[in-house]
């Protein structure tokens, strides 16, 4: 099916009558009927049965509609991108960031970027590391920001900063009164955190092993924001990045984790996608914000 046929097909699926679909598509009903017959002839099967003036989708049509909708939306996005890349509407920047960064540094950088480029279009997706890597490889995002090393062959990966890890506990927990918390104080307590399949989880396990303490991971999560939610709900403690200080709820407190454990702020840029001036400026602003928020 051509792009135009996909558009006709999805419109007919939504309207279920040729007259309504023709009105939306700004074509005559006979022209639409002819185009539909031509499409069905090329496919070798019917897409719709006619019943009392309405069009009833066939089994084949129902099997196609979800993919047809995705392809149509991608075509629409491509058209917008083609205009924005040319600078006609201020440019476009598609960002992917892991959960903690999506709730802390990245929104602040985007706000500063929009002040300088008020007509720019920014798309921000919160993605786990594995999905972020795939999005960068397939050029669905122009820049990726994470707190773990990103394995994206052929793309530039740089560390633009780092953040110190903290221990989250509820405000009513006895450890909330401590100025800092280490593995020895966490013995026997339930943890909500990353498993060893995550780079972050492995670094926490290593810190416990070096302290000669067994790590008890009771609830395994995939994002920092989920770990925070579990602590807030009474799911023990969590060792997370210090950027969570930007969005801590009042019921939860953060204490430095000792011995000091840091997470790198990593940036990956996909060359040749998006608007270069926006991507470069985003990187500069992110580096400046990381320096501003650096802890000794």
C-alpha cells in the first residue's frame, strides 16, 4: 500500500462510510470508491464488505489497521521533522533520558534551551537504558542522557558530569536521623532497588561486598522514580542517584551513601539527526548545569 492508500484506508476504517471519509479527505465519493477498488485489486483481497450503505472491515483489514495507524503517524512525524530540520519552525530536538534525569536536570536544560530558541520543538521521552540505546541506534532520538554507560556502537558517548548516590528512607524511619548511611547500617533491612542486571545495581552490590555486608534486595525495580515510590509507600530503603533531591516528596528523606558512590551523567549524540544547533546548545547547557550542581 502506498502512503496515500494507507491514509485512505485508515480514514475509511474510522468513518465506515465512503461519503464521510470522502468529506474528510476532500475528494469525491466516486474517486474514493475507485481508489479503494484499485487498492483491493492490487492486494488481491477485499478490505471492506458493503452492508446497508456502511463498510464493514474484513478480517484482513482488522489485521492491518494497527500497523497502518503506526505507519501513518510516522509519515506525519516525518513531514513535521522535514520542515523543522530546515529551520522553518525553529528546529526540532528529540531527547531520550532515563527516569531520574527526566525529572531533574533535563527539564531544567530544556527550559533554558527554550528561552534561547522559543520556536523550537522539543520531544522528551523517558526511557530505560536498553530502550534508550535502541532509540539512539534507530535515530528515533537525537540525544540520549543516562546515569549508566550507554552501549551504542558508532555514536559519540561523553561523560558530562556525575552525581553522588544517596540513601532514601521514610522520614519516620530511625535512619532518617543519621547524617550519612553506609552498608553496615542497612544490614537486614529490605531494599527497593536495581538488580545486578543493571550497571547501577552491580555498583551497589560491589559497595556492599567491599563493606563485608550482604545486600538484601527485597523489591527489584527498573527506574529510580519507581524506587522512590516504593520507599514512600513503605518498601524499605533505596540507594539512588542524588538527582532525586530535585523531586523528593515530604515523606522521604535522602542521606549521603558512604563510602561515596557516584553515577556518571552520560550523553550520546546521534550524528546527522535533528537540528544540530539545538543539539549542540543542549549539550553545552547540560555540561554547565552539571558543573553548577557538582558536589565535592
